């Protein structure tokens, strides 16, 4: 049995961001994980067809990257990408399709790169 959602229903989701490892070294690759959830405290929620492309912004010392995410195989609520932090410092990750400041539905993730 499939679940059909209207565009308005699909738009009512939030995201959680994580980084593995949580404290990466400059010049090494880390994995960004974004999970779509059905509200600020909701369970993982698969977003079907909206938006067509997921992106995460990675901002750091004199650098701004827009990184495309791909859906994880077998986990329709999880999106991921590999990111290389070119230098040490404090970096901020945010969902690129959220136009406001950090909120419970689209939090930013501050990362200390060593």
C-alpha cells in the first residue's frame, strides 16, 4: 500500500543535520547526513518528489560551498554527501533550501574543524 501526499503536506517537514566524524581534521573527508523528519520532534519522514534536489550550505573561514546531497540507499528519509574542509576553524552547515535563520525545523550545525 502506497502513501500519496499532496504538495502542501510534503512541504511540512523538518531536517536534522549530523557530521561523521563530528570533529573532522582539516583536509580530510567527512560525511554530512541530513534526515527529513515529520516536525521538530518527529520521526524520520520520507519526502517523495519534493524538493527535486537537496543541498547543504557549508560556510567556513573565507569559504562558502553548496553541496548536493544524495538519498541513502534503503533509507528514504536520509540524504548524505562527502565534504572536505580545506582548513581548520569553525564551520557552519545549514539546509540550503531554508531561507530563514536557524529554527527547530532547519537547525544549523556548528562544527569545529581541527
